[in-house]
C-alpha cells in the first residue's frame, strides 16, 4: 500500500487504551456510536480505525476530544455479552492519520491516510535494536509485572518498527507517551525514544525497590520505635498535653483499678491497655482497643440493687398498676417469699403469653418497681442475626456486644428486671439462629457463664430476672419454650375492662387531653356500650383510643360551646362516635325448633354462637355450611353418628339418615369458625329438629361430644360465661370436668346464672329441650 493511500473507515474511540500495529487484544464496547461503527466495519471489509481519547472520562467524544493518529485494525471477532455490551477481538495493522472527520447519527466516519514506517541506515537500526533489547532485559529483571518469557517472545523479532511497538505495549507508560510513540513514523527516532523511556522506568523501579527495603528495615527496628515513643511522651509532658494518648492511658488505667471487675478480666484489661499504648493513635486499631476497654470498665460486674422483699408493698403496687391478672401477681409474690426465706435465688424466667394490648410490657415494669430493681427492655421483633444476641467478633470493623450485654450496661446492675419483648417474633436466616443463641441466656444452669463474642470473657446473668413476652407460643422453638415458665394472659373480661377504663384509662386520657377532673363524665351505660359495640379485643388499646376520641370531642364542646361539663350517656355515644362498629349475640326471643345457642371463645373474649339445623325429605345427605373448620366439621359428624346409634331411645325414625337430608348451618358464614366445644350444641340442635321439640331459649351450652355421648371438657369457660350473661342467657350447660373453673367467674355474674354440669348428652337433652 502506498504512502499516500487514503481509505474511508468507521472510527472507534478508545478510553484509557491504545492499540499499536501488530497488537491483538480484546475490547469491551458499549457506547452506541462505537457499536454502530463496529457493525459498519463488519458489514464492509472488517476494517476499523482505532483512536485514543485525550480524556477517558468523556462519555460522548467529539473530533477535538480525539488524537489525530491511530491504528488501522482488523475486526477478527465480535460477541454480544448478556449485559448488552460487545466483546471484540481486534488486530492492529498499521498506523494512520485522520484527514477528514465526519460525525453521522450512527457512527463517526473518517478518511484515514495510511502511514508506513520510515527507515534509516540498517546498521544504525540494528545497533539501536540491540540497545533496546538490552534495556528491556534489565527492565524485566527489576519489574514484578513482566517475566523472562515476555523477553523471549520479542528477542527474535527482526523488524525494528514492530519490535519497538510490541515492547511499548508491554510497558506501563503514560497514555501521552504511548501516543507519542504511536505518532513517531521514523523508526530510528522511535527506537531512541523508547530506549530513553525504558531507562527512566528502570530507574524508577530501582528507587521503589530501595524505598521498600528501607521501610521494611525500619519497621523491624522495634527499639527505635520505643525510643521515639518515649521521646513523644517527653514532648507531650513538656507541652502539658494531657489530652493526648498519655492522658488517655492514665485515665483508662485509673478506671480499670477502680472497677470491681474480676481479677481475670482485670488482667485482660491491662494487657489490652498495654497494646493500646503501643499502637499509633492514628491507627484504626487504637479506637477498637479503646472501645473494648471502655466496655469492660462500664459493665456492671458486682453492682446490684437491694430487693424490696416486702410482699404487702409489692402486692399494693401490682394491684395499683394492674386490675386482674391474679396468676401473674401470685407468681411474683411467690418469688419474693422464697427469696425472703433463702436470701439467694436464681432469677426466674417468666414468659407472659397473650394477645396484644393486655398489658404484658407494663406488667413487667410494675414488677421491677414492686421489687425495687432497675428495668431494661430489648425488642426482639425482626431479629435475624445471631450476633444481635451474642455480639460480633472484635476482628470485624464496627463490632459491638450483643443486645444482652448492651442491656446490662444500660441497667448498671447485675440484677435488673430484663424484659425480652416479642420473643416469638425472632427469625433465622443465613446469619444464624438467634433463638438458639437465647438458649444459653434463658437457661438457669448456663447463664451464670454467659459468653459474648465481643467481651469474650464469661458474664454472670444468673441474678437477672428475665421476663419474656409473646403473642403466639406456637412460633417459639420447643427447646427455648422449655426453659421458660409460661403464664397466659387470656385477656380482660367486660367487668375488668369497665374497671380498668374507670380507674386508669379515663383519668389518664382526661389529663393528656387538657381536661380537668370533673369536666368529663362517662356514664356506666355509655361505657358498657363503648366496650361492647365499639371495640372487640382481648386488651384495652382500642378502648383507650375510643376514650381518647371522646376526650377530644369533649374538649371541642367545652371550648366552642362554652360548657363547664360534658356528660356522655348511652344515647349521646352514637352522635359522638358514629354508628356502632360491632354487634354481639343475644338470646332468642322464644323457644326454637332446630336452633341451639352455643358459647364460643375468641381472641377478643367470649361470644354466643347460634347453630341451626334444617330437615327436608331427601336421600340422607348431610350438609355443613358457615365456613366451619375441620374440628367443628368432625364434631358435627360425631353428633350425627351418635344420634343414629340412639335413634330408638330418642324417638327418632331409625331410617332418617336414608330418607331425610340434614343441613347444619352456623350464621355469619363469612367468619371462619373452628374449635372442639360445639359438639353438644350441634347434637342438641339435630335432636330438636328431628323430634320437633323446641330448645329452651334461656339455655346456652358448651362441650365436646364423643361417639358414645360423653361430654368432654373445654377451655375459656370464664369468657364464655360472661358472653352468655351479656346475651341474657340464664342457664349454662357445661362439662362436669369444668366445675373447677367456676371459681374464676366473678360472683356478680354467678348470682344471675344457673350452671348445669353434665357428663352425658342424655343429661344435656333433658335440660335443653322442652317436653319429655
């Protein structure tokens, strides 16, 4: 190809890279113009012009951003990558210079003048080649990036221009120097320049090597460091710089001496203090060591508060703060009594289990106040990392102790009341199982030697009174559950809610909403309607929100209408809060055939449940509706089978299951219903429908049934009884084995009700059905 040969080619700008002739390398191309240029080259003769950008940071270069000289290359391979970019294999052919530049919408097109090497006398070129190879060999000896094999690949090259280009491509030179070599057409000059640059680079590498050896040598001279450190101390003392590291070391040493930490921990603290003194203050390790010593010094090791073991005082505080919850109060008073006798007792591990809003957290605070202990709380909701409980290893940046040790530091005593809130909300993932880490904390046999990854030394948790709270015991792992004493808080009854509202919630909200005592009066009938028709919950949070709403409306009335007092009655409640949100079951107005009233237990307390049975001519089909759960469906099947087996004695057509269709329905079909206590109610409704004997309207019943007609015990009798009393029912049929639960029912409710304990369905039918 002649020296003045000109070719039109697509242009590919290169960022931070330069390609010499004869070089073969891969490029990753992602810019739109560059991809278009490649595709244009592939469509024609695979030729493209490669030019380096003056500034690699420019995303969209123009003509002024590119060098004039570049390399004409052959596109040998082009591969599309998953991220949308292209990997291209190019081979440099010869030098070129841009004559004209055209920027189209798709790509840059340039007219390139082909540049051939200009040679001088062959002997002179041969001498320069030898010198270049000699310098390159010496360069490789001091370089850590190039090996002897690199030299072997270039030593046999005979063309001086090609040798210069290949050696230049191996050197770590600045882009401007490489561009200068590319622009040098004169081979003699190119060889001379390259010899000069290699010589400079070799001097730099030698200097780097000397500096590295000098640094290494100085680092090994620990005696020199000690001397300099002592000099620094002397200078700080002369300057009065007590805020420097010397002052810090003295302060930490004083605090270690004064701390009541065990001797084994004190020895470790001194050892770390010695390391802290030796490490330069600018080092990151200095702050890590200091933080560790601070934690050791600030942790309570022996400090403890003296328990108030006066049982009467504790009982008074618990009764003042909380109404009801007798079992929990009883357990706390038992603990105080035993500690009073023994004077040494490991802290109990209680788990208060119950629905939200029943006062689990506030009860733990009251326990701490009653026994005169510090109170500390940590929330375990959403904790997924084991290190949250056990702490992080000190090798990690930002390491810190786990939440247990953090809580102990906050408590400042070794015997606080420690609340583990929402223990059922812990989860596990790839970072470990925090519930497994809690096993050691909550095991009275192990927690005297609790080990935190950050502190590393064992810590005594045996004097801590741990109290956990949970909404759902099913999500707590069995080994963890086994270590705790479960105390269930089923929720408050209507009577308890009325008392809590009067004694606690109403006065609290009157004060918080700026009212004075006596400015708002909530009548008993209005409060009862508020509890029954505007809230449905086990706790009292919703009730407190409704009372707060009434207080705000009362405040508005007092200000806008200039009233001195607002009295809220049952009739006024609807105008202030709107239509009632909830309804509750009521007793039937007259005796019904095929309809019996059951008593149900819900998460919000008790309720009545009407069960209806319809008998029509058919082929013995049994239909169950009302969104019943598996247990309730099985109760219906058991009742149906029992009635078939006793058809003669019950005066029922023995062939009813062949010529009658039976439909059992529980109203409010959109609400799921399940549980084992509806058996006798379903059986009674079935017998009533088949014999056409009405069910007494004043009777409510609860109990499970077996295929032999035995009545089995149930749970939640207290809540069910209160719902029956609310609905106007006067007689309750219940399993005989539940007689022991009658003592939990308030006397004022028992006076209005008649309880009939039964062991067999025959007895149920005798009292529930009208007639003989």
